[in-house]
C-alpha cells in the first residue's frame, strides 16, 4: 500500500514537472515543442484538466483557435468548478467571434464566482471585450466590493461607467484611483476626456503639479501630457496645448516599435492586387443585405453617423468590429497553405467570398441586438471595401470624409492606446493618410457608385439633408429621431464617447487652423502628395 502511494506521488510529481516544462516552452515561444509535449501528455493522461489546458494554450499559440476551444471545453468538462477555465473558454469564444456563447459562458461563471472578487473582475473583462460595458459595470462594482480599491480594477470600472454614459460616476471612480495611484497616465487622460473643461472647473494646475513631481516612466508621463493638452485646448490656450501635445506624442512614439512604411506597403498591396480587372470579375457573395459598414480615417465623424443611424428603429450598432479583417485573414491563410509562394493579399484572391461573407455575418450579428440592419463602425475597414463588396454584394458602405488637416489634427491629439500607431508622429501620419487617400480613390474608380462619401462638414452644417441622403442609401425610410444622436442611450466605446453625448455642432470645423504653425510639416507633406493645394485654405 505504501509503495503504491509512493508511486502515485512520484507520477503526480513527474506530471507537474512536465506541465511546468510545457508552459515554460510556451513562454519561450517554442510552440512546436510545447505542442508535442502536450500530445505526449494527452496520450498518457487523457481527460486530465491541466493537460487539456496546456494543449489548448499550445493550440492558441499555434494560431489554431478552433482546436484550442475543443481542448479548453474538454478541460472544463473535466474540472467544472475551475473558474479560470470558464474565463479562458470565454476568451477563446470571443477570438472566434462567437459572442453569444462567450456571454453564456461568462454568465455561468458568475454563478460559480460568488463573492470571489478577482474572478468577478476577470468575468467583467469578458463583457468589456464583448463591447458590453452595461453588463461589465455591475460585475466590476461587485468585484470592488470584494477586493477593495485596486487601481487597475478602478480603471476598468471607470471605463465601463464612461462608456455607459455615466461620466459623473466615472469621475468619482477616477478620483479614488488617482488618490491611491497619482501617476497613472491613462487614468489622468480619461479623467480629462470625460467632458469639456471650463475656466471654473478643470485640472490644469493639478496636471502641471503631477508633471513637476515626475512620473515612473515615459508612457505614464505621456498620458498626463495628453490630458493637459486636451484641457488647455478646451480653455482656448492653443500654443500651450500644442506644446504639451507635441511632448506627449514624442514620448508615446518612443514607447513602441512601428514601421509605417510596412503598414503603408500592405495597404498599397491591396490596391495593386485588387485591380480594376480583378474587381470586374464576378464573385458570388452572401446575399444578405443587412450590413452597413461605416469606414474612413478615425475622428472623421464615423461615430456621429453610427449614433444617428442607430436611432432608426430598424438599425442597431454592433460597434467597432475587427471581424471582417479577422475572418478575411483566416480564410486567406488557408488559401496560402495551398500556394505558399503567394503573399497573404495575393492568396486572398482565391477565397470563397460567399463563405467569407457568411462567416463574418455569423459573428457580427451576435454583436448587435436583433434587427433588420446592423452597423459595423470599424474605420479601418476602408482597406477592405472591395473585398466587402465581393463577400457581401448588398452591404452598404458609408465613407466618412473630413478636411485632411482637421482629420490629421484630430487624430494627432488623441491618445488611442494600442490602435493607430501612426498617430504619434506627423510624418508617419501623413504617410498613412496618403496610402488611405490613394486606396479610397482606387475603390471609387474600380467600383463606381458602390460607396457613399459623407463629408463631415456637410453633415454638421446641414444635418437633415445628409441624414436623408444616408437613409436613402441604406434603403431606410425617414425617421426624424436620427437627427438627435445625443438622445441615443446606447453605450459608446469609441474615442468619441464623450462627444456623442453632445448635440451636433460645427465647433470642430477648421480647428486645425489654431495650430497651423505646428502642423505645417504635415501640411507640406499632404501638399507634396497632391492631397492638398499649396495655397492656404
């Protein structure tokens, strides 16, 4: 008996060591070795939850989320009381754009979590990743009641409150956070963006005092500088605002590696690959007519049009979805396996576009409430306009256009986090804008009449005329509610989450002119690219 127990202990210890080795291999990015080890362990320990978990993580690292989901589901079946497995499964489902199942998995986890604050926090993140701050908010609040005022949790809660439209609650949460952790740059920036600052109510002195006392790293200092720039702009102090913005942008740009030439080359490759001849070749796409894509550069009014359209009784917004690009890349990689000499863009020519359209719709429909038509407001889908029309011939595409200088300044002054990495350097911003501009000219040339340009300046100056034009394009009847997007109670998770609560106004038109001197290098590049005329506008 004692020998049997000793052997069991030895076997368990050996298994633990092998599992530890497997996760070490993944941390070292030795994915193939980790996969082979997990396969050996599966053969000797079938049905073991931790082995199944290792196998799932290895498949995720190998970019095989379908297999990863199968393994994590099996692990959860073997250990149904492990909350971490629920969270992992939900994250995997989100990766596969299966949002309904992700929410169901998160709901089941809530029942198991009880008052476990850290588990509740992770479950709240699942709803945030589903762009559902209304559901995330009370879960974060319950987590806070359990574990107290953890700064990162407070930030997640404040974001959910802000995106749900409760700026006052977000402000209170951020004040608690910044008392505990006064040098959290992204929290300082969020606080400043909750609303328009005034002479009577602002944080300028507070931000300057924090800057003077130092920050632990350049990224945190950049967040504070962006916050200061935003507040100074609100107060009409243009020169001081641009000075703070420039310093913040330099620090932010230094914090990551980025190759704008490579990104522009990828955009240009789409333009050359999807030539006029290719676009004239018929493709049989999915027949559904319910998708409305709102595309363009960021900060061009895409959120405004989304909020207007989603006031219509037959339209709901799915938010900013990465789905089309993800579904496209997945399909193209499969085609590339049979033609390894082709680039991913070239391999995409061999895609079954009907299947791509169907795959996209399955996930996108789960991101919006049931409705006749839904909005996908991911600006960078401008890259895929031609492919969207092949996959979904009846989809509507709205392209938001804004004065290039106003557009560029609005992008430059926004702290996006992990998105739009070209936005922190004026020369890189100009290079990206050039590729965007050329690609949109191309789509219009090879698909005449397939895309409706909506000019931001016209939209804010004569809203009803433009609203009727947009509704006609989308095949929707007139409803006056679309003229009042500020009354839209739906959450907004975009960089314009504060502005969308305001009535439509023209205050942002030609705002770049207040910063003309600082933006002169960017303007010169746009003139050289033929996007702007040389004379002053």
